[in-house]
């Protein structure tokens, strides 16, 4: 085999894309994958929001920080209303992280395999 034929095999055009070629399992796997990606990103946004609140010299009510508060407040409010303050400590954010991590790990364990 010469170099030209090897190069043509390597850089061969992919098969044509057919959107109707997907199975129902492929679509469900894709939805689960995007949910995992979204929840992982939301996990880091929530981590950033709670880390910023530890610093008293950062004003959380200016534009970039307020967007973080607005994006994560509805999720944290669910746990603040459900879990009471114990000995002056608010454990709701820790429970929110545990719940979010549980959702991510559950979605990671779900995989629909194609039929043989």
C-alpha cells in the first residue's frame, strides 16, 4: 500500500447523517446525558454562589453575583423551607448538595443499551 491510499482511508468521509436513524434508546440516552451535564454545571454554580457568600467584603447584590443568587435561590429555598435551623446552623445548603449529587449519580448509572 502506498501513502496515498493510506491517507485516503484515514481521511475518508463519514457516512451521511440520517436524523431518522436514531432509536428511542438513543434519544433517551442523549436526554439523560444533557441532564447530567446541566446538573454538573449547576453544581459548580451553586458551589460558587455559596463560596462567595463566605466573604463579607464581596457585595452579592451587584450584577454578576446577583445573577448567581437569582439562578440558585429557587433550588435552595426548597430546602430552607423543609429543613429547620439546628443550633444556629443552616444545614439546608448541605442537604441541597447531597440531593444534587444524588441526582447526578443516579443519572450516571442509567444507560439504555441497544438491542443486539
